[in-house]
C-alpha cells in the first residue's frame, strides 16, 4: 500500500492534473473579448489581431518600436517638490506614487527621450496612462519643458504622445499651472521654427487636451481614441441633448476638422517620418540600404596582357 500511495497515485495525479497557466500570458481584448497571447500581441504592437483595436502601449515599448533598432537616450528631467500639499485621501500621495512606480516600473507618468526615427533625429515624449491615469503633474510639466529645451538646443522636431485623464488632483493648483508652463514650452519650439507634432492616443482628456495636446503644428491620432475635455455624460447633462454616436472619438474629430489624420499604430513611424522630413525640408527617408559590393581581389582587376615590356613584346 505504501508503494501505491506514495508513488503510483502521485504520479497519476501529476499526469492528469490541470497545470496552472500564469495570468500574464494572455490579454483579453476590451473591444471584442478575444484572448490574445502576450508574444503575439507584443509582436503586433499591442494591436488586437482579431478586431484591430489599439490596446494601451507603455512609453518605453512605444519608443522601442519608434526609434531605429529600439535605441534611444533618456533625457534627464528636473525633480519637482515631493508631495507639496501633503495631500491625503484614502492613501497618502507618496504611497500612491510608490504603488504606481512599482506597477509600471517607471519613475513618473512621462518619459522623454532622443534618438533617430528612420534616420531622422527627433526628441519625443510619451505619457503612461497606467501611471495614475497619466495625470499631469509638476514632473510631467518639467518633462515637456526639458524635452522642448533639448529639441531647441539640438534643432530637432519634438513629438509627443498624449494619454491622460487630466491634471493630478493630489498637486492641486500646482498641477493646473503646468498648462501655461507647457504652453510656453510649445511657443519656444515655434519661435525656433521647429515642428511640434502631437499624437493623440486613448484616452486624452481634461487639462491635457486644454493645453499642450491641442497646440501642435500637426495632430495625429490612433484609431478610436477617446479625445476631449469634459466627459460625454457631463456634456449631455449640460446641454440636455443626446450626443451623436462616436462623439469624441478620433474618426469623429477627423470628420469635424479637429485633427489632421487618424493613423494606425503600425504606420505611425513612417507617417511621422514623412511629415517631419517635409516640414524640415529634408529629402525622403532611406527605406533600406543596398548591400556593399563584393570586394574583387586586386589580381583579378589587372589586365591579363600585363606589361608589354615585361612580356617581351615590342612595338613594331
């Protein structure tokens, strides 16, 4: 009995027992409900392979896809005052920051970097909605200013990817003051005659939409992204009318002249390259390099007849 109990039964149970699969291997599409394998989803730039819905894309992963060979250099952002209002609701503000940093692996809600995109040098910034809703904080304001100053210094265009729920309430009026600060940063770029291009991603709302998200020279948007200032329900209650279908989505804003183009995430890199190179007066981007010609040995390149004097042949 001991042999059966201790060896045979555990072996059978191990063969027929259900193996637990880690939860992070699959992602459910919020649009169509399809379960997407994490590797397949990552290879498709976090776009659903079934319905083409654009899922959230972290700034670091976005930059790896945007910059050539995924190589970029982060730009240092000045540190703001930590917890300036000593704000506390259900949790202390520093505790919320630590939780967001642990969940995302990032220091704050915006990442700023420089590099080359199809051999076109740019400075780029991207917001992370997973970090406290991508809320606009003093750090985010400092990040945009740091990116704009770096772009002016290097004479490069500035590209920003927005994704935010508005200003960060834990910083109160100090967060709202980032609206005029970032507006001044955009003016610096325009005075330097450098392109400022905004890519609106899902969602972009609140004070971000009311400031730097709508001040670009060119506005692109990912498909079906929610873009607006106030929420649709608040607007309906205010005007007491039913809003049209698709209101505040990328396609609706394109039809009504609020943005310039809706671009699929896979085509975004080439689209940005074309726009930037036209605005900067540069030639079209190089799509690919031709292979180097095969090196021919020097002996094969010499004339076969050689030197007439050495061969013994004379004229006449």
